[in-house]
C-alpha cells in the first residue's frame, strides 16, 4: 500500500484542486493500488462470508471528493481512502467490513453506521429477542481483544417501543452498531497487511452476520 499511502501524505499537505490536477497520474496509481487491494480483500472475505461474493471494488470504495455543501472545511478532497465491503455495496442497508487508509489514522472496522430508522429498529429487535447471542459475540475473547467495546452514537434514554425494564436495555440505545481497531503504519506498509485485515474481518464476521440476519428479516416483511 506504499503508493496510496505516499499519495495521501502528500495530499494532506496540498489539499487543493491545482495540486490534485497536477498529480492526477499519482492519484490514479494510488487508486489502482487501493482497488486491487480491495478486490483481493473481497475475494478473501467471501471465503467465510458468502454474502459479499459478488461485490465489486467499485461498489465498495468511497469517492475521494468531499461534499462541501454544508461543511465549514472547504478542502476539496478527503485525506483518506475508504472501502465499505457490504452485501450489495456500500449504499446497502447491510453491515459490512470497513478499511480506512489514512496516514496517522488507519483502521479496520465494520458493522452498520447511520442506519435508517426501520433498519435500526430491526437490529434492536433482534438484540431484544436474542440478547445472549449478541452478548456472546461481544464478549468473545478474540472479538474483545481486537475491537474492545461497541462504538457509535448513543441515546441517553431507552428507545421508544421497547421495554424500559429490559435487562440489557443499554444495548438498545445505540444509534450505530460499529467496532474498529487501529492499524500501525509499519503494518500498512508491510507485505502482511492483507492477511492481517482478513484475520481481523474473520473475527468481525459473527457481529456482522447477527446484524445482517436482522436486516434480512426486515426486507422479507
């Protein structure tokens, strides 16, 4: 990932359209390297998660251009490359595997971020009906050592429509169900990055599958 990493380092110091235009070839080489990595990542993940077997890198990778319409920061480009590998692509309702490449801030993660209300309610309902299954995933030693605790936005009170006295009501307060783990720079630039990412995503798989079973039920209604 050396070319992509170098490009992002330079972009962070020269985040303007003129520099980007003058270094278009550099960007295309970085993008190609990143796409090839994501393509291989999809292939390897599909060996244990068949839901993403037919997903393409193009469906997974985010644009580098920033949406500046409502942003105070008017920098035209993101200083990262990101891919959300999920069933039917990054725009779907499903949980997926996220790879974030950014000098000084690279990480691997996944789950479901900013879901629509119906999807969020479906995930909460699945947790409400099967709390021990969800807790066993979160408390699994490998999972906990890799990702730590659940992340994401959270309600202060229990969500409407659910029993406030539910023993595990705190798990229903999340507005996102996501986890992540950082990647060191030396790992990003090593030949073992792909294997490391695959192993981390293998640990993530039961978490994603629990969420995606809930989304399946919603879409079948």
